[in-house]
């Protein structure tokens, strides 16, 4: 991932409330910096937990479909 895309991703996560504790700076030209100590927020943790549960549910449904191909 190029530095600009990484910077934009961190910026979106911070602006959406999934990360905190970081300061983002755009420099001259193609320079970007992330200062501070980024931390995941409670909202970010909740998203990760919900997303993980959805992945597990998807896997379970795929396993069921493979076990019962004629349904």
C-alpha cells in the first residue's frame, strides 16, 4: 500500500471514531506523517468483534452448504 493510501485509511478510521491518539499531517508534495500513538477505540473493537462474528457465520453457512449439496 502506498503512503498516500495508508494515510487516507488511517485518516478515515480516525474520523469515523475507530482510532484515536494520532495526529495526521500532510506535508509538501507527497509527504504524509502520522504522529502520536494510535489506539483502537471501543467503537473499533466492537466493529472488529461484529465483523469476526459475521466471518464465522459465513464460514458455518458455507460448511453447511458443502455438507448438504442437494438441498
